C-alpha cells in the first residue's frame, strides 16, 4: 500500500529545512509508490553543526528492493534536489541494513544517534551492534586516515589550500569515529562535532583544538600561513596517530 502524505512527521525538523524535506518526500511518495518504505533525515541538519547557507540536507531512503527504475526516478530529481541543497540520498533496503552492521557499524551508530524518520517505520532505532566489529572498523579507518594524510600531503606539494581542504575533510571524517569510540566505552555521545571533540579530548587525553578549528574552516575563507598550515597538519596527524594506538589496545 502506498504511503499517505498526511503521515509525514516533520514537526521535529529544523524550520529551515522543513519545507524542502516535505516537498522532496511528497515527490518520492508519488514517484516510488509501494517500493518506498521509509525516509529519514540524518546528519548535520539535525545538529548544531548545521549552517543554513552552506550545509546540505542528508537523507536515507529505505526501499523494498533496489531497482533500476527507482534509481532512474530519483536521478531525475537530481537538479531540483540540488537547488534545495538536498544531497543525493543514500538508498538502502532492510536486508542491506541488517547485513551491513558488521562492516559499517560506525556509520549506522551515527545514523541511530542522529536521525529523524519523516515517513514510515524507524529503520535505525532497533539496531544492535557488536563492539568487536565496531572497534575493528575504528582501528582500520584511523590507520587508513593516516595513510591518506601522508599521501594527500605529498600530492598537495605543500599547496596551502589543498592541505587545508584535506584537514577539513579529515576533521569531518573523524567525528563519527570519535563518537563510536565513546560508544565502545559506554559513554554519552554528543551529535555535534565540536561537542564531540571536547568530550573525546577529556576521555582519551588527546588534543582536539586543531580538529575543531579545521572543522570551522569549511564555512570560513581562512587564509593560512605556511607555518599555520604545517602546525595544524602536525597536530591533527599526531592526534589521529594517538587515537589509532588507543583503539588498537582497547578491550571490548
């Protein structure tokens, strides 16, 4: 049975995104029909990280099954979505979610922590994770992050703007890993990046000032001197190296 448009749950969304999400959801309901099971808003638009002029709206669409017709239908909505700052949605099925918790535990933990289901049943509330799987993913991601930082720095050839972009991306990617590490220790997690960095600094005895600063660069036209860029890089690299060692020894 097709979803009823009157069933949209929009009241808990930020007022600044409510109309965009409503329009997008109604178009999906009309276009996808019975194959559409749920729509959830996730990510920064639900947190203090949201910057209306800069941030995108991220969504997850759960389908009964993946079909080329569904992909084509949503692809045809790409331009209207982009104009309203709605990123291309993540498409999943219930079976994909169930069978992916062991490899994407960090991501699903973040979805579970920060989401708003606007249509259908909540796809994340009942998910259960194995700490061993999450710890292993954290270790793998942190060590891969170190490789990407080294490789990216070389490829950037000390170009300050390119290194700045690498550090911004690193700070954004590290926040979910820190929340997962806090979860591994059964600690409360904040949904916003800055609060996450503060919490992690205290719990893991790490320096996160440079991470918080790099996170803010995304929405600022900051020009860094060569010394500032090098100091930020060294600080963030050292923090990630320290975190990789911590999670490697973490008993779960």
